[in-house]
């Protein structure tokens, strides 16, 4: 999966779950300004994307 697809998945899921930046920042420890930049078209570090995916209920696994 490409970084663009991961970003779209995260953004879609945040909207679907109606999560606020404040709630996500409190729950994940990711700074709110970082979340704001991402949701306004910025990129994420892979580590941050992994934290968000885990928070949103997704699991990253290797293809076999």
C-alpha cells in the first residue's frame, strides 16, 4: 500500500468515526498541530501513521 493510500484511509476513517483532533491527540500522544497539518494536506511520518492506524483499529501485516 502506498503512502497516499494510507493517508486517504486514515483521513476517511477519522471522518467516518467523527473523531476530533483534540480527542486523537489526547488518546495517542500525537501533538494536535501534527494532526492538523496532516488533515489539511500534509504528510505523516511512518511511525505516526502507524500509531493512527492502530488507534483507528487497523493492523499492519506483511504480505506472505
